[in-house]
C-alpha cells in the first residue's frame, strides 16, 4: 500500500546537497543491504545469473555478429524482442516512430523500473574478436567498436533473474526494457521522452560498457549537443567550359566550415564541434548543385548549445549569400548534458561492492596487455580494484573542458536515472574504433556482462522492495537536480527521427556480414565459429 502514497511522501521529503562539493551520502541508500530477506534474494539472483552464463554469452556474441549501425538495428531488435517475448514480456514495437525501437514490459503496479542500454555500432569498426591487432572481419564494414552489443544482454539477464523471484514470491512492480537506438547519432532518446516512454517510470537503470564496475552521481564533465545538417542548393554547370554559369553548393559548404574554424578560436574552451561533408557533389567537371555538411555542436548546457547552434545557422546563411546559393537546415539528433541521481547511484554502488570484479584469467590479461602494447598505451592490463563513488551536484563550468555526449542525458532530466559502467572491456582503444571491439565477444566481455547483470538486478530489487529509496530518488530529482534547471528539448516540434541514416551503408555490407552471423546451435562461442585462438597476439 505504501506505493499509493508515493507522490505525497515525495512532496514532503527533501535532500540536502551542497553545490560544487561532493554530495553527502544518503541514509536510505547506505542501509540498502541491512535487510536479511533482501540479502537472501540477492544471493539467489547472483546464483541464478551465474547459472545463465552460457545464455548471456550467446546473446553478447549474437549481437556482436550483427554489427548494425544506428536506426538499422533490424536483426538485433528482432533477436532481443524474440527472447523477451518467449519469456512473457509484452512487446511494443515502432516506439516514437522508429522502426527498430521497442519496449518490453512485464509485471504490474509500482515501482516501474526501466532498464536500458544502447545497441548500435560504429562505422568501419569491423574487427575479429580476441585478436590484439587490427584484423577486420570485413574490410570497411561496421562493427561493435563501442561495445554496444553487451548492454541489452546484460539487462535481459538481470531482468529474467529478477522476474523469477518476483513471480515466485508475488513481489509487485513493473520491469520495462528498452534499447538505446542510434546512440552514436544521438538521435533517439529525446524522441523516446517526447513519446512518453518514461512518463510512468520511477527510475531508469541504464548500462554502458566500460573498463570497471562503477557508477557516478550528480553533474557530468561531458557535454550535451545538437546534431545539425545544412544542405546548400546551387546551380550545376560544365566546370571546364562554363563555370561562371554555375553556383557551387560545395563552395558554400566549404566556406561555412572555414568560417566555423576561424570562429573556433573565439568559442569557449568547453565547446567541442566537428563536421563532415556528407555530400560534396558528383564529379569534378560538374559544378555541384547541392552539398551537405553535418555538424555536432557540443557545450555544457542548453543555453550554450543553443548559442552555438544559432552561430551555425547565421554562418550557413552567410555562406549561402557569398555563393548565391540557398540553404536549408534539419536536426538529426540531440543530447542534454547528463545528471545522475544520487540516491540510486549510492544504492547501485553498494551492490557493486557486493558483487566485485570478475576473476580474470591469464589469457584475458594477455589479450589486454597485448593490445595495450600494440596501441602504445600503458600496459595496465585489466581492472583489479573498484574505484570510489564520486559525485557533485554541480561541477563549476571553469572545471569542465569539454567531452563526449550521450542522449541518456535527456532521460536523466525527465526521470531519476543512473548509468552502470561494467567491465566488458579494458583500457586501450581511443573509443569508436576497431580497437574497442577486440574484447567484445571474448571471455572478458562475457564475465563483465555477468558481473554487471548481478549489479543491475540487485539494484532493481532494492528499488522494488524498499519504497523509501524511490521516494528519496524522486525528492533529489525534484528538489535538487531540477530545482533551478528545467528540461527544454533541443529537438523542435517539427523534427522527426532521422530513420533513413545508415540505410545505404548497411545495404552495402549486410549481405556479406550475414555470412558471419553467429550460430549458437553449431558453435559454443563466436570465437569457436570464427576459428580464432584466444588470445591471438603478435
């Protein structure tokens, strides 16, 4: 009955935090393990997940073998929803107008705990797993160079272990799983928010591959962004005979980029901005009548992102004026800066300490050190010690120096959210690279996902069985996180998901990639199927 009074309780509970300083620990979260019944359930969860290691490994390897780019996660979504449907989850497909987006729901009542992780991969990151040097499976093809093949298998493992206990002992609550579609494009989660995917969620437990077990709370050092495409339209002409009769759209795109690069000196240190010309014309002897340049504008908060976007818009118009061309603009994606919930992070961290890091084998360590040596980075091997939980309500702007983005930020400003980092990889690659795919269908990934699944399931269990944690998480969200900062989406009402992106690339490579899809009915692991000796080093 306590869940009936959740809203009332949240309204009167407050959390004290000091801006710019380490957040004080939550009393409720600190005592999350002081319950014999919950402790016993957690032991059962750990044992259940240990017994699912083959199932987990097969999911990790299967999704790795699909290697699908953002908005084209067709096989991945079909495979994962098939597993969940067989296990009694209700599937909703085509969420937010995105064909590969879905939710899977089981249970009833409060709390609603939403488990999410990304599923898309990286262009030109094809790599044979377990090989400690660049050795693509298919030259030029996409691959899981960010490790997104591992997160939803982690969540599914956790959800099934938790469901078994909830079903048996009639524990109320709802489990909802959802995939991060096109995260590398930062192009879906804001639309999920707009479509109401999280409107009844009490907590979101996200998961992202890392090199250690960890979680953070409060403000983030990373940036938010808006992803904008500018298309210039001019007039074609014979570039040799009558160039004066043409108006080059490519000239306009290049002039805009030149202007932006000059302006870069006068932008804040915290910004990051980068571009690619996705259409520069057809051939040299034809003046390009159309050209497209695509920007990521990154900054630390909504106002500064919007300011960069406005500068970009003005530059595009100026470039069009200089070349007597026309310009149009469309938004391809966006991401708010991240803010993670203190109470949920502390609860999760207690479970991280309970679970601990996997036991790495000599072969695991050998692969890690070999790749580190190959890439000429410190040979630190695999993680052996869990780092402390840190977090600040507000990190001063002068401390921030720019960084990456994740559209989980949009979710974090709409519902209490944390991201579990789990050790399915190791320190070596630069990110978004073949090197970051080396571990992702090996025992390292399998062990890291199993450890992460235990933490995820245990944390969801705490939230299911200790309503005061959800109450306190909601209070922090309302009275601290969003007290002075209100979410305004960067996507506009007229913007729609850019579901056409990556269609041509996947159409080019998918026929060949299908030859390498993992077949668990014939091979124990993907390494076995590929005939790779683990580890393969120079």
